[in-house]
C-alpha cells in the first residue's frame, strides 16, 4: 500500500537566541527569495505576477518581523529557545 502522508523533523533542539535567529531568519529569507524568483520568472515568461508568490511574500516578511521581536524578547530575558519544526507532506 502506498504511503499518502509523510512527516519529516526539520528542526528539533534548544538554541541560543543567536543560533535560533540565524537558523530561522535564514530559512525565512530563503522562502522569500524562492517566491521572489517565482514571481520574477512569471513576469519574464508570461508578463504577469505569480499570484501565490505575491500573496506569500508579505506574509513571510511579517512572520520574519514577528520572529525577530520574539527572539529579541528571549534575548533580553537571557533565555534559550526550544525550536521544533515538522514538515508534513500529503499526496493530493
């Protein structure tokens, strides 16, 4: 029988604020760059914006801002951050 769902543990650990910031902001930056390139490609090839990319970019930028605020709070309180990230894949 074929598996229709898969989960992958991407991040699981306790990090200093500096390491968590570097890891998570780099991940968000890569996602933003991915959507910027998709949008650029759509404009070059078809002359129109990629609707998904133009929708996701501001959401990711806002997530990045919120994450930076949260990490700043953790740093000001001299706390470490527990980070867990599971990627869930499903066949459609």
